[in-house]
C-alpha cells in the first residue's frame, strides 16, 4: 500500500509539473504575441507620422486619375481645400471612437507610456488652458499617446477638458492624413487657431503646444535633454491676450525613443536640415531605433503635467509683460524638471535641462 501510494503521488507530482510547464509556455507565447502586436502597432503609427501625407496624396491621385471613383475624389479634394479648409483653425473635429482605437493602446503598451500630474492639480472647467510640452523629440510619442489618443487617460484626470494637439497647418491640406489628424482632435498651430480654442467662452479646451517645434528635433538623441525656449515667446503673448493659464508639461524618456545621425552646427547634415526648415518649416532627420531600423526603442515615457500658471487677460500686452511671464514659465518648467527627474531618470544628478 505504501509503495503504491508513493507511486501515485509521484505520478500526480509529474502531472502537476507538466501542467505548470505548459502554463508557463502558453503564457510566454501570449506575451510574445502581444509584443509582436505592440511592435507592429508602433511601426504603423510611426509610418503614419512619417509617410501618411505622401501615401494619402499618392492614393488620392491614383483614385482621381485611374479609377471610376474620380468624381467622388474630385469632390473630396474640393471639400478639403475649399469648403472645409478652416476647420483646423476653428476647434477641429475630434472623434472619440478614433481616439480609442486599439492601435493607440498597443502603442502605449509598447514603450510603455504614462500620463501623470503633480499632486493636487485641477483644471477649472470654465477656463481654457495652454499646455506647453517639452521636449518635441523626433516624433513626440509621449504627448501623442497622452493628448491625441485617449490611451493615457487624460479625460479621466481632467474630465471637463478636451485636448487639442497643435500641428502645422500644412498637414491639414494633405488628403486622408488631415482627416485622421482632425479625428484625433488636432488643430492648426496658427495664432487664429490658438485664439479660437483659448477664447472659447464655454471653457473646457486644452490646447497642446510643442513649443520647441521642429528645431528641437535637432537635439533629440539619448541622454540629451536640450529644449528650445529662449526665443519662443509668441505663445506667452497669446496666453496673455486670452487670459489662459500656462501649464508646463515634460515627457521623460522622449529623447530616448530614437537616435539620429550626428548633426553638429556647421556640418553638412545640419546645413541641409536648416535649408529644409527655412523652405517648408520641417526639419528632416534620419532617425534610427532598434537594430538601426525605423522601429523605436522600447523606453518608458512619462508625461508630467505641472502646476498651471494663472494669467491675467491683457489684450495688448507690453514687451515687459511678455518677458516677465516668459521668465516665470521658464522657471516653473525648470523646477518641474528638477523635481521630477529623480523619479524617472536613472542618473538624475548628472542630467541637466539645457535651454537654447
């Protein structure tokens, strides 16, 4: 009896070990499959940002010239270039269903990304806010997941406000890409657009501005927290004119998403980039990530929303008022970086924020 019982216990133990092993293998397969989906999603998102305008234009041209859908395509072009051209300057056309796409949730998981706010921060539902984000990065994946997509839960943190990321107006003349951008709540970065959002009497608007813009992409490489702010003062003037609180926002990890070719001042690469920036307003960079491919590095991205700076409405602000508010904003941004870097950087004591 004792021998038989021991045999049964041994067999039962082996079965349990096999089940446990099989469970681990299945879990490993599930994790691997999820990671493949995440990689595909972030690659698609990156290609949409990089090539979406060109691809949409080529597809539209093909439909116009080589298919029976040319009348519909022609009307679509008339619609976007003539009838609907100002929508990007008058509040946009966000669609929550698009913001909730699983694609963006997989992008969030890939890095992963996260949206946080400093303690005790609330937005007044009757006010419109100007959120000033740094750094731009090559492609601002952290701010995109936090404000364009709903993946990071902005509307849970601030349920009374709708985020409107701002981008170049040129993007809203590109077929198909412009409709995706509008669906994600994006608007033009023009003064007309910003005034429309910030002067909304109903309140509840959050304009998301990448202050450093295309120029900040020059400096984007792992370990280099350099932002462009010293000469960027137009956003301060608009905030004063509308009485909109300024909110410093910083994304830790954004500079680690991609690397790029070396481009010191005076180099051939920088000269070519400067020429493109003068002509079309966009800085062409050659990013590379994992395995020197276009797949970004997996690096945690944490976007921190700082304390709003209250602004008194001044229709015609003086240069002194602009300089004073700009200096205060710069100080608040520096303090936000210094306070939070100990939570999100591996070597915070040796990392400084450089302002160009």
